[in-house]
C-alpha cells in the first residue's frame, strides 16, 4: 500500500475539474494507454487569450495519476499563460504534500501535458507530448538522442536526459520512478546508468565554474554592459550546451530586465522547454548578469 498524503487521497477520491471542454482553446496529451498512463488536458482562455479561465482533464492511470492531474488543474486555473508555463512537476508534488518517489512520473506526466497544450497555443506542435516516442518522427538526429532506450515503455535517451537534469536524479531506480524507463524487462538499465554517468559528469564539470562565478556577486552594470554580458553568456555558454543536444537559442530582444529569446531546433516545442528556460537559461543569466532578469519566449 502506497503511503499517500491526505491531500493525494482527497484529489484521488474527489478529483477536481474532471471531463472534457468541447470549446477548449488548447489540448495537451501525453502518455499511452498501452504503457499504463495517459492524460488529456483541456485549457480555455479569456477573451484576451492571456489567462486560463477554465481547465479540465481526462486520465487513465493510478491514484497518483488522477490526483496529480486534479492538482495540476487547480494550479493552472486563473493563471496567465506566462505563469502557467513555469509550473513544474515539483510544484504538482508540493501541492499534494508529496508523492511516493515511485509515483513521481505521474507529476511529470502532468507537467508534460501542460507544456504540450501551451506549445500548441504558440503554434508549436499538435498538443501531443512526444518525448517518449520521438523515434517515430524520422527527424535527422545527429546526436542520436531520439533513439529508444527503453522499448518496454518507448522512452528515448532525450527524455531520460531531460528528466535526470530537471530533477537532479542520481540512480537508475529514480529514473524509473520519474519516467518509467527500466521498469519493464530491465534490459536497458545499463544504458540508463551510462546516461546518468554522462549527465552527472557534465554537471560536475560545470559546477566549479559556476561556483567561482558566484563567489563575488556581480557589481551593478550599465545598460550597455548588461546587454554585452547577456550576449556573451548566451553565445559562449548557453547555446553550445543546447546545440550539443540538437537544440539552439536565439536572442530576440533585451528590454530592461526582460530578455526575449526564441528556442530552435529540438528545443522548439519540447515538453521540457520552459524548464530549460527557467532553470538553466534564466538561472544562469541571473547568476552572472543581474538577479532581476526574466527570460521569456517571443
């Protein structure tokens, strides 16, 4: 028996916002019933198309999947699109008090459905989160990240890397809990371990440089210095990292503390795009340029 919080049980037994929105402005889908879990999220916007005024969900899954989807709808309702884009799987789990680690993939599924719906509003994709099934697309993938690692649940290397990086995972079991990879026959566990070692190795290499930069807080910069520093960090640090995984980032505009960028390549429409923008791009720019910077897509 899973050790569920009272709030998880409440949202499982009395889920909020269940059903379909026939006039939805956006729909996000993730999962596959043959793999055990699936979620469909419906969003309705206000007349200005800036705020979520209604949200519904349909799901096929366990108690955690139902509770996570219900919690997600409560978190999203009333938010602006910009605010909704910042919601992560950690926010869903925190709203519920906590989730058993073995069930964290349910909160990840909710985040991916939301990101797929938001991406469709931007004209990027068809509202379906395909990170676990990218091998069917036939796209050119020079890094080989769209190869299927876990055939039991159709999980690609790209998805595993995204989940490991976003949630700071350290073990194969944790990867399984967050995205199901390795949870079937187990034949892919050696590959998952190799991916973990590689992601952790890159993080360890980057840590000393980040720590050194954080020793002394940056002094206030002039507008020209700020623009130059932002351009330099994007060109020398952020773009190479994204390009290594088949993506890219273009600087569109800088207006005061608002940095407008455009995600390209594999990053465009990626379910983890907003996490990348906030937890990596924005976090790094705030660290080395100014703590008040905000990074948005435009």
